[in-house]
């Protein structure tokens, strides 16, 4: 586990329960994320997904356990970790362009103004924003446009790890699909390492290399790591034709609908700390049959 680019080791989060005791949200979460990998995490509300995300971002401290990125322990926020939240989190007094240049300039203090502007415009164009629209303030943009600015800002800073906290949850289905496509296009071009929270099973299958499944809390744990054996590039219209698609989808639905509840509240003692790796369906690139 320690050889992974991002290594989560024995992460546990407990809170006072108001009666002098403690509530264990999740316990002994241990998993890794490889360089350039796109990993999604699924689980019901209350299992601690957002808490794990905040710990990875350096915005919260775990009760116990450690997070290491490239072998170095994560401590506090850093420009090496970019975060895109569901609520956009843009600076309302700055234009879309200035929201991006603000981060780029901080990340690259030795760059000229022209270099900062070029980098910022490049990533705004990659999410479909150019022309006069980049000079509008967030209040003058639609929700989809605001989220495009947030994604452009995160990628333009070239963080080593990009954290996405349900970034499309507030968008309509059509806008969500368009921005998903743009996110995948940028990710393929940058080989960024991405860790994403989502409640959308189909979104996770479309985007992820692996999907981590969490049991219900309390004492939630990361129980499975489901490998998405569907070749890239993927599109929403073509992915449903792949023979693995519905097998994977049915497995995820059954876990979240049945097994996550059955496994809820089980203390970690005697259980494996690392999630079980699960492969479903036929291999993405089947080996040729041997002939005799």
C-alpha cells in the first residue's frame, strides 16, 4: 500500500456523541490510488466519504491513521492538492478569468502576467468557456458555467492530486453529461490523479478506473475496490453496449441497496483492512484462445 502514489493507511474518524462517549464514523480505511488513476468512491450519506475527502485535502485531521502522497505525509492544505466542490466555491468579486489566474499566479510566482493569462485561458477553453463569457463574474454565469470555471481553475494549477466532491450533483442531466465529457478530455490530456465522490452509479462507471464501495455507518469501512474493465475512451451512448456494463452496474446497485446495510456497524476487528479487489464480467481485452 505504501508504494501507491496516494496511500491511505488505517484512517479512522470518531466524534463525541454528546453523552460522554464516541461515535465511530469509519474505521481503519486503507487503500491506495496510483499515479494518473481516476478513482470514485460510493456510499450512502453518513458513511464518511466527505470526511475522507476533507482529510485528503488537508482540511480535517483524522482521529488516527495517515495519508501519504508520493511518500510524504499530508498535513494541511496545499497547492499540490486541488479541490472542486459541489457549490462552485468561486470568488464572487472576480471574473471567471481572474478566478483562474488567481490560482495559477499563486502556483507559479515566477511566471509573467502573459504566461498566467495564457495558461488560464487555455484551460477555460478546454471546458468550453471563451470570449466575453470569461470576463463575467460568477453571479452572471449559469450553474454549469460556474462549475466549468471551478474545474478549469483546478486543472490549470497542475496539482498532483485532484479531489472532486460531487462536482456535478447540482446540475441538470444534460449539463452534467457535457461537463463529464470535458472532464474526461482534460484528464486524458493531463494524466491527472483524480479522487472523486459521487452518488451517481452511472457517472462512476463512465469516469472511473476503480470504484471504492463503503458500507453504511457507524463503523463504515471501504469494503470493495471494483475494477472497471471497460476500455477507454468511453462515451455515455457506447458504454451501455459493452458486455461488462450491466454486470458492473448490477453489482454496484446490489452492494449499495443490500450488502452495505448488511455489513453496517461491523467493527473492524477480525475483518480485512484493505478492500477486496473485485473484477466483474469479461476482461476488457480477452486473451486469444489456445488451439491444439
